[in-house]
C-alpha cells in the first residue's frame, strides 16, 4: 500500500523516514521505565533496604524517559504530517492533471459526487496512512514486541502466557479484515451512488419544486440513503464480532498472568519481583496493541481507496501529441469519422470539409450526432475510427494546448465560475490587459446589462453563473471566445437562450466572434443558419446531404422537413377563446 503512495511523496519521503526513526527512539524510551521499576521493586521483594537517593534516581529516570518519549513522539508526528499533507497536495495536483486529459465521457460516467469524494474524502484518508498509521502503527506494534522480548528475559513462562491473547487478538483482527474486504466493494459503491444522488437532488431542486416532483425525488433519495444504510450495517455486522473479540482480549493480558503467576509464586517456582515486573509491563502491552490494531483495521479501507484512486488515475488519457500547430491553413477535414459511446456507435463514417473563412452549419434531429461531431473537433473524445485534420495536420498529433489555441468552443450551457465576470472572460486569454477584456465584453454586447450591475464587470457570477440570465451568461461566454480570438469557432446551440429582446444583440455578438473565422455552427433555429456557406444534414449519425440552403430545399426531403418544422415553430401562437 505504501508503495502505491510513495511516488507522490517526492522529496518529502525523508520526513516519513524521520518520523519512523523518531518513533523507534521513542520505543526505547518507553521501555526504560520498566527497567527502572524493576530496579526499585526487586530489592523490596527480597527484603533488602534501599536508599531514598537510589529510589529518586530511578524515579528521575522514569520521568526523563517519559519526557524523551513525549518529545520524540510529537517530533515524529510533525515530520509525518509534513510528509502527509505535501503528499496529498501532490496527489490532488496529479489527479487534476490526469482528469483534465480524460475523455469527457469518462468524467461524466464517474459523476460529480464520486469525483468530489475522491478529491476530498478519499485522498484525506491517505493522511491517516502517512501521518498516523505508518509512524504510530510501527511504534505501537514494536513497543509490545519489545516489551515481550523483555518479558522473555525476565521469565519465559509469563511471556508465553502474555503471548496467547495477543495471538487471539491478531487472529480476530485478520478475520475482521477478511470479512470487511468481502463487503468493501458493495459498501463503497453504495456510498458513491448516494453522493451522486444527493448532488443531483440539490442541483435539480428548482425542477423538483416547479414540477411538483418532491415525492418522486424524495422516494429516490430515500432509496439510495436506505441502500447505503443497509450496506453499512452489513459491513459492520460482518466486522463487529471480531472487533469485539480483539477489543476485549488484548487489554486483558494481566488476567492470564495474575492467577497462574500467583500460583507459581506460592509454589516457589517464580520470584515475586519478576511477577510484579511482568505484570506492570503487561499493562503497557494491551493499549499499544489496541492502538496498532485500530490502525490495522483502517488498512482495508485505505487500500480500497488507494486502489480506486489509482484506477481512476490510470484510465487511458486522450491521445495527445506534442507538436505545435503546423497546418498550411485553417481548413477542417472530417475523414470517415466513427465514434461510439460505449458499445453504441453514434457516428457512422462522417466525412465533411470546412473551408477556411467559411461557415458550415450542422442540422438534424436531437440525438443525430451533431454535438458529438462538434465536440470531437475540440478533442473531447478520441475517435474510434477516422481522422480529423486542421490544415492537413491530425489533431491527435497536436498538444491539447496547441489545439485549444486554434479552436474556440461555445455551447448553450457555458459554465461560469463563482468569480467576477471579469475573471470569467479573462479565461479566454489569461495574459490579456484589462482594456482588452473590456473591449471583448463590449463587442459581445455585454455593456447594457453590465451597467445595471452594482460592481459592473467585477460582479461575482455566483454558483455556475446563476446571478445572470441565460442570455447574459451566453454573452459573457461569447466575450470569452472573442478575447481568445481563435481562428476556428465551434458554436454548439450557442443561440439557445436567444430571446426577441436580445436577439439583435446576440446576433451582433456572434458576428463579432465569427468574423473571418472558420465556423462550425449547430443551431436549433434553421432561420439563423440559412445563409451559411454550407449546410450539412445529419441523420442517425450519417451525413445525408451537404449544400446551400436553397439547393437543399429543392433536393433534400429531410432538410425540407426540418425547414417546414422550423417555419411552423416560428409562427406558433397560443390559441385562446375569442373575446366576447
């Protein structure tokens, strides 16, 4: 288990070794009081007189040993925590870097709840391993064994009596870990489902309330919480009997020693001072072993979490090259593109060419593969088959940074971070000056609503940008894309939040972002793309026809059907009773 974490420790590995060394020094200091105690007790049991100075020196030795133990123990914990928290930092940074390179589908399949749990709870559990289980576990295992060795030096028979309950305790701990491991997968799977459901329930609260789905949502929520309870109880029921056994046996070493030892003392086969010494030592064995066993009981959970963490981090990353952009132009070619979500193929050999400086529109029914094709251009997923090229260069040969510099992706659900609107726009070009950001906001037609905000462009967007309307969030995202100024623009339902009042402003913003660019646009309103240089009709993952609006109306029945539906939708009115 430690080997799995060690690569992320880096230079801080030495602090863990220092912590272990401190604990080992502490072990020696912890044993010394029993030696001094023996020196005091032994003469008394034999009727020998001892001086006050003799006793005070031994008492001073006991106090000094405890002080040394306390000092090195605390010092060891300081070292172990330095190592632990820096390792956690490295783990989170590494995980974030690998997560960024995961296909979007992998991230979505995990769910927000599970990812959040991994970044917080699961990684924090590793702190227990590095800061406590390793140094304290080693110390609390070695102390009892060191004392047992000393017991054997005093009287091997009493030592063997002490060893019996320890063996019983170790057996019980082993059985508990075995039982716990058998139920671990189900336990943590139910926890992950519950986390995802809770986040979904909270995020969808508006829909729940508006559509009066409290009952259905609560029923589902209650069900996953109940399942988690059942799996948790199942796990504990399997572990509790063994936990109770070692918890009761380990602290009871003296119960085995006292009756048998007393008999040996009476029979004359054992000296009283030796019995007292071993008895005193036995009081220290139980608590230390209990501490060690408690840490050992956490190991199955730690191992599971580390394994799950590794599994998450080891998922295949997106195919990424290291080349800079070297294309001869900004033409985009889709060549026999095939793509599947899991076992279900969505795109079936799509070929399409986007000429530099032109606008190409994708139209088709929902689920036909339009958005998938657009996301493949920005390399959200790896292709199953085919190629996507920019200026003749395969996008998988380019670094993600190089590709991101070439393409801007604007969707209907552009996420805004809970920072200022200024900082949200600045994402498009992090090194931009404030004047550039303000200019981009103006070009995106943001001025009007920014003036109404108390802090203007420095207003905090709120969680997910919910301080703004859908149209306002869209214009902020367009300002972000304008500031980035990439030569290729992908607009995935970017006009979805267009309303009559702001239609002109949003269209003006779109004109700004698409000027002299290679544009791929997906629109639910065909009227907004009828003037495109080229329109591609997508049906069931295939390119049915590619041409201009007028030509498609004449020659493509599928497009004609879409157009008629679009015209009908634009003239739709609410029918009411005629006024009396």
